[in-house]
């Protein structure tokens, strides 16, 4: 904590995100009521402001001293609107999974706020926190390790009802689980089977059914299809899109496969080393990227078209992602950036609409954390 | 070491897949595994060849038999439970399956080398990378420890590991994923083999690092004029580097084609389905095409064409007769070089 106050890094401006409408709840009951209230489609349902998570690095056995911190997430802000899909992309180690855990309240944030319908969930406890958790559910990456091998499918999908009995009364649970199996496209008769009797794609459907069990409003998907075969990925993506329409869900879709993120997302955020590098609609990010990292990332993705390979300009980054325990000063991307200048080492670029595009009605006018933001169409550059 | 004559080197050989003798030829290979649940038929009659300077991509989902074929070629198949029941693997015309263990050992690493998917579990954590790289030179060439280490540094430089001399005594865990994969590549290349088998070399890496590693591999392949067999499930990577493609499904090659042809006009419904299920720009907001169903269980492969339960074009004949890999031609019967499809209805698939 003490270390945080030492940093006087400016907070991101994020002009396009609306001001947080903090609901005034003095009692737990009022907080619960605010959480239960519905949100209009398109309104922000989840607002993240200056979220920070540092994992301490300690030395010594008996007298532990903190010698530093892994800055997994270092001040990110974004809004998730009701009914939309926000894609988060970035390389491994950029902090996207830590964001997921923070939003689920599985990790306590070091600093920053997460407002769910105006309630800061990092400060909630007891009944109000339980109500929030019911409404934010998660689908995990690996369908082989995220299902308990000793539990039947019925027990796995029905387990959330044990914690939140108000959703389904005891006698009703079996039928509810069978309904859920049907919804995700599995045979309801499979209720007494064990996870090992299913294939990867089917297991991911079980994981999705478990996520849906409590009728949540937000589902956080952490790499939901990356462990699946190509032909099965499309099935699961289609299922998730169908469920979003059917149950009016908001998705936070974390993945490293850029083509799948583009297909499913309304807006996309690009993360690099604990910071948001660029955020905008899918078209703004993919067709008009202004941050060099986004451009490099997009140009590195192999295109499934052999005719494009000769003419395509590719930006091959040198080196690896620096350690989040000791990130570069100023812009974190500067060590691998071909545009880096002295300013980049000294000043942290803010996530804001670049000055040169401000007031202009171009798709390049979206938030990008770069001193030298410049539009470059890398996907179509052939 | 070089008992086998070097193939004639021609700079244009790589561009023309018809010239030159094949480096490696797999003929009618069958591999099965004996498991508690019965016999799993992992590879059921695979044929392909790789020439010097050429890149063959073997494309398939998990369980299609692509890695098992590679293991059989390298002679690192677990036997038992695995068993090669039929077929030949010819390396420069000699059947490797008939060679003695000692003969194979001399080929392995020196003439044919392999790059594995997961560099962290493929490298030994208790030896320094320099020692592991040097092992190739000590065992195959009989170099001294000191000379082998010098060679190891040279190889680390070749694959562009910064400060190679300082890092030669580091252990695998001290390197990042991309650097570890470079060490794997250095190890495979150290004796300048004729053929490299890369089994999902970039699957565990991030896209920016994947681009670096694939670039390096392509550059080294050009330089040494090696044959490269790339095993992957990523249609994007294949489009970037392959010369020709073999698509595998349930232990068989279902389609074979030069890279441009395959993406333009697939001649097998499975290939077509795979290509259609890639999210495309103009399909935003629409449902993705998805191949229905699941890949088959290898202990119970469907009768007839293994793809028939998932195929939109399946007819009665597909459930009874196994389609052979037949040559694909133009609508007017004109020859399409290097193309083949194992589908009863390839004409309908390719010509609509």
C-alpha cells in the first residue's frame, strides 16, 4: 500500500466512459436492492475505475519483508454495458486473467473500484456481496480441470443452488439442471454421468451450464474456447451468442485468438503488461488501430489465406514481454516499440483519444495510450 | 556420418515440388494402440512425401493421428502399447522400419530431427541448456566437452538468442517460452539434418512470439535447404508457411493439395467445413459455420468414410465404402498437380 502512494502516476482520463453513478446505500438491504434492480440495455452495468492488483514479492522466512511487487494489473478503467460483449486481448502475462479474478472478487484489489450497478463490489461483504456474486458468473478456460471428476454432471451444475437456494427450491433442482443441459445442447439424460465421459466441447458446455444456473447478468469468459478443437470452437461460440440473446447476458470475453474476439465482441480492449493500451469498438480496433502494440499484434496473427503471405507487411516485435515485477518506466511498451523516443521513457501515456484525432469524426478517434498514436491499417495492408 | 549421399542441391528445388527425389516417403502406414477399451486405430494407411527444401503441413484436430505418424517416423513411438502393423517409412529410399536400432539411432538427430510442442517439458530441467545442446555434438560427433560447449554457443547465436555466451550455462527455467523454443530449434538444427519434423512448434506461444519463431524457422530452412514437416491445427500458420498440405481425419489423409489450391477450392467436405468455421469479417453478427458432432473415438471409427456422421453431403455409399484418396481433376478432366481427395463426392465439393 505504502508503495502505491509513492507513485504519482496520473489516472487515465477515459473521457468517453460515463461518470460513475454511485448508488447511495447505507444499509446492506439497500445495497441488495440496488443490485437486484434491472439495468437498461446499453447502460453501463459494470464500471471499472483505476483497478490495481499488485502481488507482493517477499524475502525471508520468519520475518518476511516485501522486496517488490508483481504489478499484474496496474490501473485500468473500462465500462461493460448491459447486453454487450467486451473482448479483452493481450499476450500471456498481461494481466487479463487477473482482471477476471478481480471482477469475480476472487482476489482483493490493491486499489481501485469496481462498480456493479453503482455499488463498489471491492468494499461489499455479507449478503450484498453474495447477491453480486450470483449475478457475475465465470466460464473457465480448461474444461478438463475446472470440473470435479468425482461429481456427476447434475451435482456440478446444481451446486450453485446449494449456495443460493432462493433460485431453485430443493424439489425443483433436478428439473432445473435438466433444463440447463437442454439449453446448452446436451442430452438431459446425461445428468448422472461423470465429466470423463464427455469430450472437451461437451465439458465446456457443462461449464457454461453451471455459469448459467443462477441466471446471472454478466458472464466472464476466460479463454473459453482456446482448449477446444477448431471444428468444436465454432459450436461453442455459436452457443454463447445464442445464450446471450436468449438470456440478455453481458459478456467479458477474454481470449488471445484475435479473430474469435472480433467475431463475438462489440468492443475490444487491448492489454499490455497490466495496462490498457487501446480500447474501442471492434471496427475501430481492427481496422483503425492507433497504438503500435495493437498494430504489431494484429499484423502477427497468421491469416488463413496463402495468397496474402507474400504482400503482407508484418511487424515482428523483438524480444519478450518485460517482467511485470519490474516494468519499464514511462510507456510499458517502449522497450519493444519502433516509435519509442525519450518522451516515452519519461511520461506515462494516458488512455485517451489522441490529440490529433480529437474532435474529428474518424474511426481512429478512440482511446489509445500512446504519445505517437497514428492510424495504420495492418489487417488489410496487402 | 554421411554414408548416405547428399541430394543434389539446386536453388530452385524448393519452388518446384515435382523435381528431386523425396527425402522422406511414408507408405500405407498403420499404427494401432492396444488399450483397455479395445484397439485404437490411430493411423490407418497414411501416404505422404517430403522433398528437400519443401514444407509439408500436416493439418488435423486432436486425435487425427498427425503426431502419432511423426512419432513413428522418428522411431519414438511407445511400443507397447503402440504397434506399427503395416507400412513403410522410406528415408532416402531406405525403409527405416527394417533398420536395426543402432542404424536408426544414427539417423535420428543427425539426419531427421524433431521440434516438440512444449519446450519446457521437452528440455531436462536439471541440465544447463548448453550441456543439452552440446550432447548432440558429444554423442554424434564425439567432440570433447569444451568443443561441444563452443558449438552450443554457436548454435544459440544462430537462433538469435541474445548474449549466447553468457547464457549457455543457464537452465531451461531461466528462459522465456519463445527463447526455450529457440533452444529446441537450435538442438534440432545442430547437426544440420535433412529433415525437420516440427510438432505444433508454436502452439504454446503468444502470437507476437509465434511470428518470431516461425520466421526464424523459415529462414533457417531456406539456408540449410531442409525438408520441413509442420504438424499443426492452425489454419493461419499453415497458410503462412506451407508448400503443400495433407489434411488428416481419424488416422487417414482426407485431402492433399498445394497450399493455394486448398484454401481456394477445398475438395473434401471436412476441409471445407474447417475453412468455413474460421470467423470472417463479412460474417460478423451471424452464426459461424460449425461442423456438427464430434471427432470419432478411435476405438470405434464409423464404417465407411469416418467423417460420414458429421458430413452434410453424406449418402448411403459413405456409410458402407471407405473412399480412397483419388486424384482431383478440373471439371474438364484437366490434371491438378498434387491434389487428392478421399471423398466419394469430391467433384460436387470442389466444383459445386
